[in-house]
């Protein structure tokens, strides 16, 4: 997998997460540059305002760049960026969302495969019906041939006196 391609796959999931956050992208949440007053303070103070982004590497609080889905590397590395809560960085969030999304997609594909396979097995198709009819016809013809061969063999045995009586002890009865 090429570097950065994981971000392309997880972009919609991250966008969904950002869209679900309350007032994260609304310009009315805070005036431009309001987050800068929390620079060199704590992450918790900075992130009380949901429109702020905390960078742990330089202890800088800045306005979240709402025009970009992810903060540019020039502002802050993904592993140092915090938004919403201080204990989750963007890199871990993206990896977690990708894993969860992948597991959900795989589970969905498996469920669809099993359901389609189950439907197909419930309803026998024309080929299966035709094959079972032919199999039954062959079985009936084989039984007829066996019965015919047995009667021929019995006739030959009678002709040459090799026919075995059904009860060999019958001649000893009084």
C-alpha cells in the first residue's frame, strides 16, 4: 500500500466524525484567533472551545483549519494534534477509524455472501432439478436391468439344474 493511501480510504470516516462534533465547523463558535490566547497553557483549557486545535509538540492552541479535513503538517504533525479530547491524537483516531471501518465492511460483505448463498440453496435451480430427475431415471433403469438379468440367470440355472431351492431343508420334512 502506498504511503498516505490509508488516509484516502479513511477520509470519509474522519469527515463523518468531524461532522458529528457539535459546532466544530461553525464560524460562530469563536471569533478568528480566539484560540491563540490558550497557547502555552493546558490542552484541556484549549479544547474547551471545540473550534480549537491543540498541538502537543509546541504547546500551541490554534483555530482548527475547517477548510482542510486534517490539519496541515505545517501547523502540527498528526501524532501531536489533539481535537475534542486531549488523550486522542489524529493519527490514532485515523488508524482506529480505518480498522473499525474495515471490520464493518468485511462483516457486511460476509453477511451479504452468506445471505445470497442461503437464498440460492433454498431455491433449487432448473439444472439441479433436471440432474436429480435424470439421476432417478438412471436408478430406475438400473434396477430394471438388474431384475431382468436375475430372471435370465435363474432361467439358465433351472435349465442346467443348478437352481437352488429356497429352503434347502424342505426335502427332510415329513
